[in-house]
C-alpha cells in the first residue's frame, strides 16, 4: 500500500503542489515502508522549504536515528526543539527533548566499556 501512495505522491514532485507538506508526506510514507534513509531525505527537503515545520523536524530526527545517524538525529532534534519552542508548540518540543535525551543516553551507553 505504501509503495502505491509513494508513487502517487512522487508524481506531484516539482509541480505546482510541491511544498513542505508534500515532502513531509513522502517522508512519512517512506518511514512507514521501512526506509528511514529515504525518509530522512524527504524530511530534510520539507524543513528546507519550511524551517518552522515542527513535525518535519521531529520525524527527521526519528528517521536519522533509525538510520544509525545519531549525531545528525540529535542535531535535528535540537533544531526542532528550538523551532517548536519559538512557535509555542510545547508538545512537539517535549517529545523531541525526550527523544534527544534517549539518544544521548544510548550513545553514552554504547561508548561505555
């Protein structure tokens, strides 16, 4: 099902409806399909088009974390927290703070002997 949705959304790329929400939707479908690396590409495109898109920052962090890119995921979460705080999106900021804290702990645990 996701592959059909992805194909349909990709047909809209570079057209008049191509915007941050389209790129976010594509990223979300790639994440559901188990392709976090491709999802991260689409979420990056979404935040490039709309740097104040809190949900895109959150899922960018998630997709990067699932791709094993911990440092990049933490950077995305930190930027997302700043964006969410500035917009008054308290819930998104809290969620990203929790995810970032978990990633930091995981990274520290992996480095411990």
